[in-house]
């Protein structure tokens, strides 16, 4: 009979996602059939699944840790923010519409049957399902309609391990306080706790672990020291992007931090290269001199374009091109580079049309149809193999499409400006191919070293993280806490 265990957090970004990935890799190496599951996720960093849908990038990483392909059942409800108060709702991999936060709260209870159905489908093919909660377990104000934390744990009849982050401070109060505010039937679901991201001497917190256990009655599963190699794993939230960037290589690549930035793990292969300095520019600061500006994906292209103009980044970008600099626009960034973006249906927000940056002779019309597909092709003109995925709405056409960025199954993809310095593409993940990444960088300042595909970097980090958790967590205790799952 399959078993399951849920990992909830004292708050967002305490490390639940990577802990589940590391534990999944550790258990998979022990010979267990493991599957990851997150009832509800909120992220604009999404992955395309083999069954033609999309899920949170974190669950795709966890699937990799288990040695299986990602599926829509691993993250049945995905919210993709489009504004401060609204998000696109994706259920079982497909768009259901856009909703304001208040309206979604009323909708959530009706999604529980689909969430449980996906969970049981996964459990039927697994020995152990590792379930990840969302946000904070102590959000009692949202408990009545909850499908992501204790609401799901009660519905699926599984127990919980609570994760706290010592790096942000107040971890004792966060863990003990969670038990204090939870209703009794929810608090009894929590059987153990993990303190994550310890820096310095772990022995200095041994009394802290004892205090938490004494005040809660929960088992201390482990105190996990910070591991620098985790930076090689894709981040789930834009808040986890490295402040100011990463690296000090000679090639300087600049990325403006857009409010609705999406699929920003496109940048990870660049951040891992020793010859690259990746600069993430915060709002209010100018785009600095560089070799390449990357306009990343966006979940709300027109509003992010307006934000760019409000920062003066459009002026900086045009000056960069006039002085011989290069620009790469990916997905939403590609759309921004054109002459016009039309969203007559309000697919990504308010209906309307906006002028683009005018650096590519292309026009984009957003539609309700979303393209979700993994692709392989060749980089133009180098002919280097490239692979990635498309996850976008809309069609882009125009004169510069006659100079494609790549070819996919023989058809042209993307666009290149007449001066050859501005490139646009819908291909996410293409920089992960070592040869393709090197070919693009070689356009900037001459030949560069071809490094391994970024998948190898991620695999090495997962193995190192699993080794680390084997040392600092009681994995056997976690196995003992996993409860049998009813498949009916």
C-alpha cells in the first residue's frame, strides 16, 4: 500500500520545495518509488509536462529527483500571478480562467475533488508520495477553504512535518507559535519538525531544538546546515532571484527585474558559468553598460512593458543597441521588442493594445489559446542543436521573422533584427544546452568554452543535496511517519 507524508512550512520560502526534492532523491536512491505532489502552487516559474500541461517548476525538479517525467497530477492547481490581486488559474495543467484573490477563495473548495483525484492517481503508482504545502501552515484566516495545507492533510488523512527557516530569525517562535494558533485537530497532524538553513556551528542550536520539541511534543527530525550548492537548483519564486545577480566573469549580462517575471530559470545556465557576470537590475536603477541585455518572460507582458517605461529602461535599452550592444528577448520579452502588442481579449489583464519597444519589426496578438510543448531544433545561423519548451499565448509575425532565431522541425522560429543585434524567441530553456549557450555567448566577444549541459549541473546538485540530507535528517524517522494512503 502506498504511503504519504506532507511537509508544511512556518511561512513561504522556508525551503520546503528543495527539501522535498532532496528527500525524494535520497529515497529514490534507496530503491523506493517516490512521487512528489503539491496540491496548490503559486508561481510564474512553470514547466511543460509530457502530457501537454503545465505545473510549477519546483514539482518538475522534484520529479527529476525521483527519476520520472513530470505530470500534471503532481501539481493539480497552479496559480500564475498577473497582478497584485489576480492570477491565472491552471487546473490539471490547463487554464481555467483568471480570478481575483477574493473570488478564488470562494472557488477553492470546489477544487478539492480534483486535487484528491490527482493525489490518488500519483499514489497508485508510488510507494511513497512526498506532499508539499504552500505558504504558511498557520494561515487560520484561510483555513475554511484551504486545499493546500491542513485542509488537504485532513482530506487525505496524512500526517505533517513542519519546516522552519532559522536563517530569517525567530524560528523557535515560528514553530511553537504555529502549534499555538492551529485548531487542535490540525495541530495533532504535525508529528515532527525540521529546522532549515543553519549557518555556523550547529551545536549552538541544540538547546533550541530541545526547546521546540519540549513546547510542541513533536519529533526533532533534523537541523539542516545551509548548502551553497543549492544555488544550482532552479528557484521557484522571483523573490529567490539573487539580489544584484551572480558571478564576476568578463561577459556582463543584464536582466531587468520585472514585476511579473516568468520562467526566470532560463537564466540559471548563465549564472553557473564562470565567464559570466549576471546582473539583476532592481526597479529604480538604470540598466548598466553590458554585453547583452535579456528581457525575460512575463506573465503580464503589457503591464510589465509599462513598468519598464516607468523605470526608464526603454531609454537605456535603445541606447545600449545604438552603441552596439545585443538584446535577447525570451517569450514575453520577445513580444515587448516588437512594434505592437494586442490583447483584445484581456488574456493577461485589461483588454487593449500597447506599442512595443520597436527593436524588432514584429507584431504580437495575444489569444486565449496557450501553446505548451517541448521542442528541439537548431540555432540559426550556427546550426547548433537546441532544445527547450514553449509556454505562451499569442502569435508573433512580421518582417524580422524572415530572419529566424532558430528552426524547429524545419520551420522558422523567432526573429532577428536587420542589424543582427536584437534577437527574439519563444524558446524557454534553450540556454541549458551547453553548445547552444556557448554559441550565443560567442556572438558577444568571440569564442567561449562549451560547458556541460545545465541538466548535469542540476543532477550534481541534487545528489550533493541528498547526501547532505542523509547526514543531517533522520530519513528513517520520516519513513516511519508516512501513513498509508486510501486509493478510494
